[in-house]
C-alpha cells in the first residue's frame, strides 16, 4: 500500500518530466500601460478637422492664441494681488552726508529692479493685449463678417478677455504700494545714474509712473482704442447677451466662471458708455432689465487666489532680504 511519502515523491518527479510542444517561446514580458487624460488641449487637435469647414479651424486657431493671452493675464493678476510694499523695508537716508548713502541706493536698485521690470512687462502686456482685442473686434465688426454668425466659443473667449481687463484695472487701482515702490526705485536710480539716463528709458519710466498712478488707465486706453472701431458696439452687445444667457441658464461649473459672466457684462457696459455710443439707443439689442436681474448677486469675487502661492513666496523672500539689509546697516 502506497504511503503519503510515496505520493509526494511521485509528485516531485513530475517536475522533471519533459513535455515538448515544439512551440518556440516568443511571448514578450508584459508591460504596463499608463493612460493620462487631459481636457486642457487649447484647441491643439484643430488640425485634425482641416477637411471640414475652414471657418471653425480659423476660429480655433484664434481662440488658441487668445487663451495664451488669458493665461499670461492671470499671472499678472496674481502678481498685482500679491504685491506688497518693499520700499517700506528700505532704510531711510538721514542726511546727504551719510557715509553709506550710495551703498543703500545701489542695494535699493538691485533689489527693486526685478520687481520694477515685472511692472514694465505688465504695462507692455496690457497695451499689446488691448490692441489684439480691438483687432479681433474690428475683424468681427466688418460688414462682410456680420453676415455670418459668431460661435459661442469665440464670444465666450472675448468675454474672458473683457473680464481680464476689468480684473487687472481694479487690482492696479487698489495697489498704492506699487506706486511707492516705483517712486523709491526711480529716486535711487536717478541719483546713481544722474546725467547718464537715455531718453528712451526716461520716457518709459514716466509712462510706467503715469500708468500705475492714474486710476482706470487700462479702461481708458481700451475705450479709446475701441471707439476707433466702427461697429464695435454690436460685438460687445452680442458678447454681453451671451453672458446673460449663460448666467440665466446656469451654464457654469465653478464660482469663477459665474463671476466672470457678471463682470464681463458690467465691464462691457463701461466700455459701451462713451461719446460714440448711446446705451439708451441700444435697448432693442441690449435689454437693461435683463442685466438688472443679473446684478442682483450680492457679492462677486474680483480675483481667484488659487495660483498666487509662487508670487507670495517671491515677495516674502525679497522683503526678508531688505529687512536683513536694514538690520545690517
């Protein structure tokens, strides 16, 4: 009678049993597959529809470029929102005979210089973005273009641009510390480079001071350019009506999108109100009672602060450096 030990021995013998199937081993090792989904393509797939209607491909290309401007405007809004006065940490010059007076001016210019350059870049961005916006409005307001319809995506992108200008102008108006830093830098640079400043740098510095010192300078510049466009009011009215429609039908996902619709309509009224266009004559196209219902919202956030952490860290580092320099003196 076979025992358990005999059974185990027979099983072990099966391991050495050769069972040739005359089939080569060609199966590769299994590899993992990683699949990532990204819905933020910024119309990168527009070339796949080149055989379709060329109008939509053209609009997708334009919206892709405008989205780049919106992203850059978001970064400048974060810069303004997190701007804190760094000139307050600069040690004061007690008298003109102070021994380390020139050293303080040099440190002031070296520390505030990068921040002033950011302010200059923002001013250039606002001017270039407003020019691009007016060019798009001029194209859409052409009589031949008015015979065709404008897609909602295109109009919504224009509404986002209007909201961007409103946000930048409001943040600029409330940041008096920017003017203080510019004045401190300009004073220190003027003493160090006395007699050696070229005309272009001097003119740019004056334009920068006027840009930040004047309230609603972004709005004034944009209105001046828009009033040179024939029929711009039709494009703005169509954009505002779409925003009202989206708000009434709750076509938004997050509060940021909801507030964008409200601010675009309000700022659109500001852009329409001028010497060229009379809002009262646009009542057939723009129903003011409809806009009144939209403005019943109690409060509207000016700026979403989710992307400002990097700018906050930069401001903190610069301010701490100035404080340490002040203590060292």
